[in-house]
């Protein structure tokens, strides 16, 4: 018998393929290991002190904005609560009048019942839906003038009571929305301040010292700019006084009525009271949402200071900036309000010579500081 040919596949393919697969897997493992080691060996760099300072300053500014939102919502909530209380009192009064009108109608119905004549008018008085029955002209013809007046009074009080109830419901809904905004703003403030504290707590003693050095340089630069403004204002005042003297010495000079001087004196007196109050608060802590007397936020201090001078101004920086007269920085006078940042989230009281009194931020006390410590938005003269 002839020998059968072998059908076995060559085994060389198996030998040549296996090492290739093994090398590929090993290469992938090596790449993965190297990538992992690289990631572990190069963690995110720790932010520098300058970056921390910028981040903290930004968080404090955001907290200031949230504080103004809180102040606005708190004021709106108080006003809405007063409106709701007044409406509820009105609703109760309307209900009393409606019940009195019902009793009058019931008395007429009872009188007809006792007389033994259940007339259509009595049917009207006792009906569950007197409104539809009221429209029947035959019934109205059978009623006396007093009965008709009683029905008219009932309908009037019923309509007024219904209207006031609807107003009270709408006001309560608005109050709920305002209170939700209040809670959200409060949480925003607490969150921003917590983030700022966490960043500062991670600094080493050396980093804190460097941060203090940066802060001193910033304050020194702000004071330098304040001194420049003081020199400019002094020069402008001297020039104005010189011109006034020349005008007074000129023929026919000094014959004015003096009304302008009286107005300036009144404004000066107000400014003196504002600054006297503000100076008395120096050293008291900044507390967001506070209006005194133990602590203040920025707009709480300005509001209280001007109130001490007999002038009522709004609660928030956003509303305070809208009052009075806009003033250029070069023309600032003591008592003027200076606002800061593009979002108008901070305010201080100008005291002269480029300086202000303000409630700066959480962790700081009411103090004097250069108006150039923060970017100026604009200024107003409340009165």
C-alpha cells in the first residue's frame, strides 16, 4: 500500500507568531507603566502666593456681590412681609363685613318665615347661590328698599373680600420667591468665604509672610496715588480761592446774595456729621449683612453714616450709586460715596486727601484706607 501523504500543518507559524504577540503586549504594558509613572511624578503644581492672593481677592469680591444680593433680598422680603400682613388684616376685616351682611340678609329671611309667608325673596335669602337668583328682576320688584340695599352691600363685600384674598395669595407667592432668593444669596456668601479661608489655611508660614509683603506693597502704592490726588485737590482749591479773592477785589465784587455759600455750608455740616459717625465706627468688625451698631458691611456703614446726618439713603450699593449727583474722582469732597469694581459690589465714605473710611471685608475692621486700594467704579454726592 502506498504511503499516505501527511496533512499536518507546519508548526513554524505558531512559533513565529507567539513571540510577536508577547512583544506587543510587553510594549503596551511598558507604555502604560511609563504613563502612570509620569503622571505620578508630575502632579499639578501648587499655586504661587500671587495666584492665591488673586484668587482670595476675587472670592472676597464675589462674596461682596452675594452680600449685596442678600441685602437686596432681605429688604424686599421685609417689605413684602409687611404687605402680606396688611392684606391679611384687610381680608379679615372684609370677612367680618361679609358676615355682617349675611346676618342682615338672614334676619330678613327669618322675619318672613315667622310671618308665615315664604316669598320668593325668602327663597333668595336662603339659597345656596343667591347671586344667580339676584338677577331675577321679579324678585327685586318685591323687595323693599332696605332689603335691596342689604343685598347690594352683601354683593359688594363679597366681591371685595374675594379680591383681597386673591391679592394675599399672590403676595404670599412673591414672598416665598423672595425668601428663596434670600437663602440662596446667604449660601453663596458662606460658600465664597469658606473657599477663601480654605485657600489661606493651606499656606505655609513662609508663604503667609510673602503674602503680607505683597499686601504691604499694594497698600503703599495705593497711598502714593492718594497723596497725588491730595496734592491735585489742594492745588485746585488754592486756584479757586485765588480766583474768588480776585473777583471779590474787583470793582463791583462781593455783592452776591450769598445763597451759594449757605448751600455749601449746609452740605459741609452734613459731611461733618457723616464723617464723625464713620470715624466713631473705626475698629468695629465687618460682618456681611450687618447694619450696626456693633458691626457693619460696606453699604450698611454708608447708610448708617448718612442717616446720622439726617439723610436716608438706600440699603445696597446698587441703589446707593443711583442717588444724588455723580462726581469725578478729582472733585471728591468729604462725605461723598466712592464705589468700586465693575459690579459695584463695594462702597466707602470719602474723608479727603485720597482716603476713605469703609468696612473692607470679612476678617477686617472698619478702617481708613486709600480709595486706590481697589478699582474705582465711580462716586456720588448723596446731598
